């Protein structure tokens, strides 16, 4: 990982060095479950706990995340990932359609009186079939089944182009924006060079 510092121009463009990728991150929250967010599972779907199956979790994370350049858990050492998934205050599930894992849901209850929707994603072949809405409905239900004051999530401009509006339509309200700059994980050898072609490799 490089330590090169670049000043952010808050009134125009900021050039990034080769080998870097940038994303606009939007943070969202809700303080009570929206009454209209209801989605039932398709027949044959089941939510299966992933917390103790780290290998299955990593496989599903890559399956869902590579098209969008998800890399945080790819880079994470096994011990650190285990420390998260093995924590009783973290819930991780695979959405299984009877043949394969098609979705990922992870809720983190470690913040005091809050819950974070750490990850929600759908495998490429299952997008547009209601899996995302079902997973989010389950996430909200499970989050507010506990005594929390806030449920929060963040998404970024590298994710599915409909992700931000999906969260907003589902009852989340944006409250913060940030710029995230990272080393391109494809150039580091952590992700395939040809994944996420909508984000050109420069460097």
C-alpha cells in the first residue's frame, strides 16, 4: 500500500496517481422500520448462517463483490475476519436458492444501541429477481427486533448503479458523503485484472 498524499480540491478536479481508484461514499440511516418494506422469500430460498463457515463467506463475498470491485474482506487476514464473524453480535447469512448461494447479508450489532448493515449483495445471475429487496426487508426486521436507536449503511459509486436509490426508496436517509481513495486491488493481484471493467485499470 502506498502512502502518497494528494490534496483534495473541494471546488474542482483532483488528479489521482496511477494505480489508484476513487469512490464517492454516501452514508445513510433510519431510526425506525418503514411500514411499507415487506418482501417475502421466493419458494426454495433460505437464509443460512455463515458466521462459522469463513471459507464459504469468502467465496460468496468474491462472487458478489468482484463485479463491483469489493475488496475490503478480500484483503482482510483470516484472523481479522474470524474476529468479526465469530463475534456473537455479528450476523452473517447466505441466501440460498436450493442450488447455490445467491445473496449475502451481514448485520453488525457491535455499536452501542445501533446496528450497521455491513454488507448486502446479490450474485450477478440473481439481480433483478427480488433477492435484494428480500434481504433488505430481512435486515430491517432483524435489526429493529433488537433495542436499537439507529440502523445505518453506506454505499459507494463503485457499487451497483441502483444501490443508492434502492436504499433511499427502502427508507434510508442520506446524512454524510465522503471520498475514498484506495490502491486498485487488481494491480495488487488481489482481484482478477478483468473484473469490474466499468472501472478502467490505470497504472
